[in-house]
C-alpha cells in the first residue's frame, strides 16, 4: 500500500486496493500481511476510528469473546437483542 487518503476515510468499511481500510492499517502496524485467521478489533468500539492505536489483531475466538462479554443476557443466559 502506497498511500491512504485519510481525508476520505470516513466510510465504516472503506476499501483500499480491495482490502478493508482498517485491515490495511493493522498490517502496516504489524509489518505483515494479515491471514484469514486474523481479525481486527476496534478497541473503543467505534468502527469509524481506524487510528492504529485503536486497532488490535486477534483470533476469531478472542474477538467473539470480547463482543459476547459486552452483550446483555436474559435470566436464562440468552443474548438480548
């Protein structure tokens, strides 16, 4: 990736060279290409905040644990929509 125009980077899943912007930023931060097993988590929960300090690369299992722990559950333990 040569250049990202951050002035136009307002779309949640904006693509650059065919990849979602936050994945490209995470790749730059790590210095390697992400695999299909790598997921990018927005630490503050704001998918419009693609600052590299707001992104961490984790496994799908870890990502699911983070998001499921933040969801509310009913008295039977089921997720509340």
